[in-house]
C-alpha cells in the first residue's frame, strides 16, 4: 500500500472518530492490506489527533491478548494502540455515548504506570517490573470505527486497536507485592456480577504482555516513557454497554474502578 492510500485511510478513520460513525472494513475495500500497512494507517490517524486537536500521547495499550477476547472478535494475535490525554475518564464519572462513542464495550484490565523509560527489543518481564511504579485497576472502553465490529486484525490495528476511552481506579499499588498471574478481577454490570478473570488470562502474565509491547514498539523505534500508562489487556470477555449501564470492577486486594454510561 502506498503512502497516499495509507494517508487516505488514516484521515478517513480520524473523521469517523470525530463524527462518531462507522466505516466499511478496510480489509473489505483493500484485501491486500498488511499488518504493517495498518500500523502506518494508525500512526497517520494519531498524527491527526495530535495536530488538529492538540492531544498528546500519555500511554499505550495492548489489545486482543486473552483467549475470550480473541474468540469473541475472531482475531487471534495481539495488537497495540496509543492513549492520549483526551481519552482518560475520571473514576466514577459519567461517560456520554452520544457524540463520543459508537459501539462501546467495556474491558476490565490491569494498568501499569511507569517510573522510567523502557525500550525494546530485549525487554524482559523483570525489566517491566523494575520500570513499573504502580499497577491500577482499570476499565478500557473499546470502540470500533469499523461497521458492526466486522474486524480482522488489520482493521483493528488501523483503528488504534479499537480504543475509545479508559478509566483508572484511585488505588495504585506496588506490583512486587502481588502474584500478578493470580490476581482476581470481578466485574459487575448494573449491580449484578457479570464475569471474573485472572491476570494469567493476559498471555499467562500481564508482565509478559507489557514486555511484548515494549519489544514490538521498540522495533519501530517507539519507547515507553516515564509516567506513561500501559494497559495490559482484558482479563475477561468484552461487555457491550449502552446508555444507562453502570460498570464496576474490583481487583482483589487492590481496589475498584467504576463508570456510568449516559
């Protein structure tokens, strides 16, 4: 795919984001699109947000890391996207769907806050642990600019890994005090227990997922920066949400996180 096509798709996705509408899958219109093409499209979309809207990068996210999410979406390898300051929602806040989101789904995750820079390749789980200031309970509200979530890996990669907004809980703890694969998460929807999951759902260990992302981005010359938030992937299946829904999760022994959709 040439630079002109990449730019055209990136701008189309940016406009869809701002106009809260969906597009036909890119893989349907450009069957030869590669994952590398898709990452370049995603970067062009991101550039539009930074240039036109004054957003700034505050972190990164890993997507499609757990088996339940892979099976739900029919996408069987991880991907990544970027977090900007405009995507952060306060714990317990109302999240308006109209004018901001299109077809949102909630994911319960463990967020990592970094205390120093980290760049691959060659990053290990121990390197990630040493670079982490704290872990935080988190909801990522994924959203797709692709019609009816009809995505292949190239579609979600191009669409900033289907990221919408994210919510960080108020409790931040030292990850060294916990067995991360055995961390248990419970998720409630409208007051009823909806699902449960463990840290091991994310590539066996959230540290493994974050190391993978550091190494993948490192090959593209993109580092993790001190202070950034890294979302490590969903511990349970995605949960569709509509206006009126209330979501809460608890990361056992650490704390909770909540939001409402209006």
